[in-house]
C-alpha cells in the first residue's frame, strides 16, 4: 500500500467495482493522489488480488444493507462507480440482468450515498451510449441512441444522475470511455476478463500461443485498410481522468459528461501490426464477416476533457501495447 494511502487523514473514496480492470487502476491513482480508496465489490468479475491500495468490502451494489454498512464504517467523501456488467454480447442474451445490475444497482448505490450525506459521484460510462456514429470524431453532444442493452443501461444511469445533479444537489460526472487498454507498467495489475472479448488481450494471447489465432471481423469497411477503426486509451489515463473529475466535484465545480479517448483512430490491421512489432512474434490471423452492431469507426473528440478537466492522455498506442504485453507475458 502506498504511503499516501496510509495517512490517517486521507479523504476516503468508496470505489464500487474497484476490484475490476479500470476500477483497480483508479484505486492506484487515488492512493498516489493522497486519497484512501475503499473497494466495494462482489468479486463476480473483479479480482481480490487487484485490491492493493486499501480495504475491501465484499458486497453487492443491489444490497442496501451492505451498502449502508460500508458507508457508515468508512465515511467516504465521494464515490467512484465502476460496478456493473460490461460484455455487450451478453447484454443481448441477458438484458434483464444488465438492467438489474447496471440500473438497479446504480440506483441503490446512489440512494445509499445520499443517505450517508455523500454528494459526489464519478460514474464509469461508455461511448456505447452514442450508438452508431452520426459523425466522427464523436463529441459529447453527439446523439445518444444505444444499440444494445449494455449501452442503454449506462445511458439510463447517466440520465438519472443528470436529473439528481440538477434537481437534488447530488453532483456527478459521467466519463464515457472509448477502448480501454494497457496495464500498470510495474505489472501489479492489468486486464483479466473471463471470458476475454477485447481485441488487444486476444491478440496478445494469440502471440503468446495461448490461442490458435485472431479473427478480424469485417475487412470491407469504408476505412483506410478495410477494417474497423477504434480509439484506444490507456487504463491509467482513464484513472487519471477519474481523479481529476473527483477533484473538480470536491472543489465545487460543475458536473457533466466527458469523453475519454485518445482522439486517434487505429484500424484492426494496425493494432495487429503493433502487437507483432512489440512482441516480436507472428500471429495467425483469420478474416471473418462483419458482426452485427459493429460500427465502422469509433473515435473520440476529447477536447472537452482536455479543456475542462485538464486531462491529457500520456500513452500512445505503442505505450499501450507495450504495457499490455508486459502484463500478459509476465
């Protein structure tokens, strides 16, 4: 645990979902910034080994009693909310579960925070709230028309938070991620999903011989090489944005929504070539038809986060891939 997180007077932040991928990296950055993270997680998708910068409260965000107990015990000044189901394909198969956990759990968490007198929340949202891009790069004013229950569940929480911010004094910032990737350069935590569905770890596992190869879904898009374009952003850059958003709310600044992306598009073929170069290994690649719901291009306009939060991504694609490779290969 970092020395800053041992300080008795460090302000406590409850991190719901803090044992997961982005949440654990946010705990690392919170501790470095002089906060004491307290993780609240049911460990259904998170990893106890990722809880390294503060105590763990095992609990379900849908359980009011468990939430009230955690708030009473730790008396946080704010909440960072990462808890939820995230796999888009699963949301098409189990929509009820996604609304139950992502919407119902969020409303329970918000209610518990308000009962405890906490008035600030940073919410982990997603570019999936936008749906199919009407234009790119996508700014925060882009229409929000999600294509799946995952995106709709996140949008519902954004809307609830916006109403509460405007009408009740419970203030919030929603951070809309593009493609989170990479790992802690010191190798303490990284990306670990079961099952894995994200392109970069799948490519790295193929390079390591843990998978037979990698499938490219769609090679006939209207892009520079025919494959889909995505905006990769390092998980520690995302974590930095959460600390900046938290400081803004605690200082009395306004809430709102912010895109978190590098602002640079990378094609699937370019990602493959970067992994080949960084790893020094070949990867067997198979071409497959497009998947339903996959947009040709998803790139963030991140100027609002840069201007208003003072956020600036530190990692380019090469840095993202190098830290991810070190984590998975280690």
